[in-house]
């Protein structure tokens, strides 16, 4: 029996190691391809999938196998600005419900998980590390409070791992140095927390002032983020420019080096949805393909939510 157990453990270790190596290789391939993107890269729309459910206000997305996991906030009362700031807060909390929605390639809703509590109801950009989906949920206002969760996509079991006095809008798991990196409201600062082998945060009591690192780039505000391996992070989002004729929003991708938080590559993405929203308005997931890369976007909300699929041939 003991020999059988040891043999079984060795097989499991080999399989886990092989899966981990494949995941790292896939991320490395994707990072290499993303570093080749330019402002003139040709994005070809290959599919559109209407979501057959109320997607509410879409936020972050990951693709795992044939399924998608998307965070969303259902707002019942939008936050209202104060006449004068109250401490660090410029608005009330509003009211709402946070969701993690699992759906298939045809847009069918398979699972709707409510996430967050009380005023902490706004989930943000998410990341999948091969085992867990990492999800930040914050109040719907800057300089507030967040809860970080990890979700098992197989069982849909969610576990709280950290409470923090900052508005964390997107997060990635750096599996190379075992840290979680969170971007605050507008991704103007980054925060890093150490994760032990049990998936627990070991420096969660550090203050935002001590942990915060300023984002030196003002190209786009990150809405969704993904870890690419080798200390590289993909940030996707947009920037708004006010003109005499209105507001112009340009979406973009940015590859950030987490060793010094400086950009390695910045790529404008000149794509807009049928409603005129930037394709990088919120959820974005990108994978490597045999021909190049494939991107998935859900820029619109509620009953107008559509999964857009674009390919770039390289």
C-alpha cells in the first residue's frame, strides 16, 4: 500500500509539473507575441456572441477551456458625489450586488455567483493562475475599501484572502515570485502582497502608504489585468480625452514589468463596439493561437452585452 501511495504521488507530481510547465510555456508564447503588436497591427473580427442573460455592468474576464468567467456589478443606486469631500471620500457608496458569471461559447449562463458584502460590491479585473481565479471587490468609489477573493473555477467555491483599506480595481497573481499585485482606482498605484504555499497573505497588515508604488505611465487606466510570466503583466483599458466636440476614448494594451512597474510596450487598439464603446472599455482576455493571438472583449453592459472575438495573424 505504501509503495502504491508513493507511486501515485509521483504520478500526480509529474502531471502537475507538466501542466505547470505547459501553462508557463503558453504564457511565455503569448507574451512574446504581444510584444510584437504595433499600432498598425490588423485586428480582424471573427465572431460576435450575444450574451443570453443580463450581464449588468461588465468588469473583468478570463477564459478557462471552453468557458468564460466574468465579473460584473449590478447597480441599484449609483453613487452620488458629496458637495464637499468627507475625509478621503468624494461620494457615497451607492448600492449594488457583485457577480461572477460563468458562461459558454454560445453565451449561455451556466452559473451566477454573488460576491462581496455590504458596500463592497464592485468586482474588478481578474486573473487566473492555473488553479484559482483572483478577484478584487471594492466599494464603488476611490480611496475606500476592498476584499480580495480566490475562486476555484471547478467547484465555484470562493474564499476571502484579504481585506484592505484601498480601492483595488484589478489584480494579478505573479506566480514567479508568489505575490498578488493589485491596481487601485484608475491604476494610479500598485500594491503587492506576498502569498505563501497555503494561498495566504503574509503582509496584509501593511498600510497602503508603505506598499503603494506609483504607476509611472499615464497611457491608459487599467480595467482588466493578466499575468504573462517573467514578471510581466498585461494591462488593458482606456483613456478619455475631452475635446470641443465631446469626449474621445481610446483603448490600449500595456505590458508592464513588475520588477520596476515600468511599461515595456504600449499598443493602441483602435476598435469600437456597435454602441461606440471602446473595445477595451472593461473585460479583456487574450490567448495565443497557432496563427497569432485571439482576444475576447465585452465592452457593453446589461442586455447590450456582446462577446466580441478578434484575431491578429502574426
